[in-house]
C-alpha cells in the first residue's frame, strides 16, 4: 500500500501515520518528494485498511499497489527521484561518471581524476574489488585501492563510486566511497543487497547479465525494503546471441525502467559494447532513450590497463566524447 501525504505535511505528522501503521504490524518506508511525501507500507494490505488510512490527518489518499515491486514503482512515487551523491544530483541533471575499471596506482588515479574533471565529468569511478571471470586475473588492490580512489576524488572534488562484492566488506567500502556499486554479477546477491540497504549510502545497481527488467527492479526493492531509498539503476548491457560485442545495450530497458520506476537510470556503454569505437553512438542512444547519465571507462593508457582496456577511452577520446555530447560541468 502507498499512503500519499497531503502537501505541507510535517515530519511529525508523517511519523504519526507511520506509528499507527507500525502498531498494526506493518512496515513503513518514507520517501520524501519535492512537493509531497509518500509512505510505502509492506504487509497484508486490505481494502478496509486503505479506507481507514484515508481518514487519518494529513493523508491525501491510500492505494494498494498491484506490482511485486512496490517501493520502486511509479505508483509509489509518480515524480522521479533525485539521488544526491556529494554535490551531484542524479535524476535532476545529466551526470557523467568516469574513470578506470580498476584502481592500479596512485599516479594513474590522480592523472585520471584531473583529466575527467577537466573534461566535465561529475564523479570518479574505479574498482578496488574486482570480481573477474578468471580467478587468475587481476582482482584489485582492495583497501589500498579504496584509499587511492578516495584521495584522488578529494583532490579534484569528485564524489567517488566503487563496487562492493562481499557483505563483509560493506563497512570499509562505505568508509572510503560516496556511492556503492552493485555489479551485474551480484545483482541478485540478496544478502549483499540487504546489507547495503542498511548503509544509507547511495547505491548504483547494475542490471544482471541475463536479468529481466522486473528482476532488476525487484533487486532495487530489496535495497529499499531495508530503508535505503537512495538507489540509481544502471543498464550495462545483457547477454544475447550477438558475438561482435561484449554485451547488448538494451535501450528499451532504459525507457521501460523510467516509465515503470521513479528511480534514476544511468547507462554504461563501455561494458555494453566492449569496444571503445561504439561508446559514442551507444551513449547518444541511451541519452535519447531518457537515461539520466552515463558511466564511462577512462584510462591513461588503455592498451596497458590491467582490466577492460579494449573498452576504455584515453583522456583525449573522453574529452572529445564530452564535447560531442555537451554534458558535464566544465570548470
């Protein structure tokens, strides 16, 4: 059930409604909108409860939600959410997150942060924990990598996002990053989703390799059901029969997620294509479909990258892309 509060309802009045519902053994999640707040109610909902709730002070209406994903649905919140990461507002402005697949050295990250900031990127990315297909591939610098990423972000005033792969590492990753990324391989790692839901840190949730849009939204629901409403979706390509690209960027999923959910949606043309030559056209297509921004892999020397070199842009290529798209915040 969704309880829509009247415009001007105070936090105390919202709390009073939540208290009544909790006393009836329901779980409540408050989502604050620009003009109105709504309360997502989880439990065995009846029509009688909806009618009862509409009689409470400052309640505008109460609606049953038929979809299995409730808190992420447009029924819960008709207006789009805005997720704040540092000074960056995802869902309000078009944003660009840029950086290497993996943190390798301090100089690499400082050079990259300087270059992407100059080109207009809003946030810095870099992996410290790397889930790789091969157990013998570079697995990341872990805590040392987190510290390097954090320092580079602070040096150039860029909020940082990095991947978390193990529930046991949530505390340390949250300490050094502004946003936590759930990668495609972990989209349905429900223990991890629930753990990051406790952090109140913004979450970047990538779509799984072979996941439907509904499964993707249900993964977001796991996070929000733990009380963390700061979720951003990311379409990064799915596995299809096409062998010429690493994955297939599902443009329709971007539009569908925006239509069905109030959460912001980013696109990752780097992982979707696996080829740097395809990043520009896929980025344009994603933005045309309604994406709220992009996440792009950038490396000082892609040919020497320890991870994902073929799909990474160098500094000059990234600057050219940003000029072409006319995005970002150049200073």
